[in-house]
């Protein structure tokens, strides 16, 4: 568990007048408590009071696992046959009394659960949003966190090696995905950080396309977007390779994407803004006449979840600081023709940045 960050959250919420904070997002719960779980439809919650000890609320079948984690305080479980909200109300009132101001992660709380809280504590002020407080807590990574993320990046490099080796004429995208994930599981990586993407030919022109029956064919590009969860931290990287000799047009699009990616990555340093980094990459692509085909933000933060604050996009004047971790991932997607994305996640140093993944970004031609 992260005692320091819990103390910082407690102090920040108390400064805003909250006497209790309710952490909803499973990734944020894992970050603060040290216990990682996907509760699916069940309730997983972390309650942190301004005074007194916090407690973790889990399904009954997870209590022992939570107690065996690094979490040092009480774990309260509930059976599927019980009403979890009645139990939550009982625990809160018996431990802390009736809260006057309850801070919430509004970007992670469903409307129905918000309404249940309002019914439980009708006189309670539910206006304080914890979202920006938690985002700020998680923004600057420690040396230990970055060391783990470097390991996660190394596993992404292994995944690329496996995927490139699985390319052959007629291989289906879904088959290559299966080979990557099977081989990683054999080596001890139990979880991907998101659904692995392998997109061949024109299918790669969909930035979030779905791998399927589409087959790899000669003289086409193949896009790999993947990452793993390692010791609770995520990796995320994209490489695009060619199966047999690419066309001159494909090389043009690839080289332009790489130029944009390198320009932005080389510009990363403390003091520059998120919007400036986005503009650097976008200008490279726009100046070459392909601006309309770069249709997403430049990057996103990464840590215990694969998409974290901040967003590297036009209009975000957040100043980059040492210890931030985020992706640089420009892409060009021309429908029916070609799609290229190149991505590294990185951490910011005193004078630049270091990427977590090291797979060569020169266009690789798989023969």
C-alpha cells in the first residue's frame, strides 16, 4: 500500500472540507491500497476518512486475497446474498459517524451508485469531486514505480518479438494475437494491459480496429499495439512493420509518422506543455498534407492503468514535469489504403525522457 499517497489524499480532501473520501476506480484502489482486483458487477471500494483508519470493502470471496496484500487496515467483505450498500452505511456510521461531506471520484462513479449514496446520506454534501486530486497524486511516479514500468516495457518488447515472428502469408490477425498472448503466459505474464491489436493492410487504417479473420498479405503493413500488466503497472507500445517489400507510398506514410513521433519524443523535457508536444508531432504530419488523417490525441498518461491523466492534446497547457509518464503515439490512417502508428511510453528526466520500450522503430521488413 502507498501510505504517503493516502496521507496526501486525506490532507487534500480535508482541505476542501471533506470528512470522508470514497475511491471507486479499481486501478486507483490498487494504487493506494496495494490490492488489485476487477470486481466486475460487484462492489470494490476504498473509504479514507479525514480522521481515523481507512477500510477496504470487497466481495466476500476476495477478503482473504485483500488481507494477504500489502493493505495494512481492515478489509470488510459482503456476501452476494447481502445488500452491500446497507453494509457500507453500517460500516461508515459505526466507524466515523454520519459524514457531512463525502468526496467522490465522479469520473468513475455510476449514476445509480451516486443516487444510492444520496439516499443513504440525504443530508450529506456530495459536491466534492476527487478526480483531479487523485490524478495529481498519480501524476509523478517514484523511482520504484518507474523501475517496474521499465520491466513492463521490456515485456512489451518481448511481445513484439513474438508477434513479428508469427507473421507469415495467410496468417490471420487473431491467430497472431493468440500466439503473442499464449507465449507471454507461458513466460509468466498473466495479463495484457488492454486487448492486443494486430491489424494488417487496410484494416490498420482503423485506429481502434478489431483483429479478426483478416489475413496478412505480401507487400502490406502490419500494426501491433500491445502492452502487459507487470507487478501492477502497465506498458503500452505500438510498432508497424512490413510483410515483404512495402510500396513507396507505404514507406512515405511510415517515414512521416516516424518523423513526427521522434520529433515529439525528442522535445519532451520539463517545462514544455502537453499541447506543445501534440503540436510538434501534428505539424510534421499536417505540413506534409496528411493532417486530417491524424485523428486522435498525441498521447496519454500511464501507470497502474493504461490510460491515465494527462492527455497530450491541443488546449491542454499542463506543464510537463520530471517523473511524469506518458505515451507519444502519432498515427496516419487513410481509409481503405494504409494505417501506421508508432508509440513509445516514456518517463521524463531532468533534461529529456527515456522510453520504456526499445524495439527498433526503423521500418522492419519481415521476409
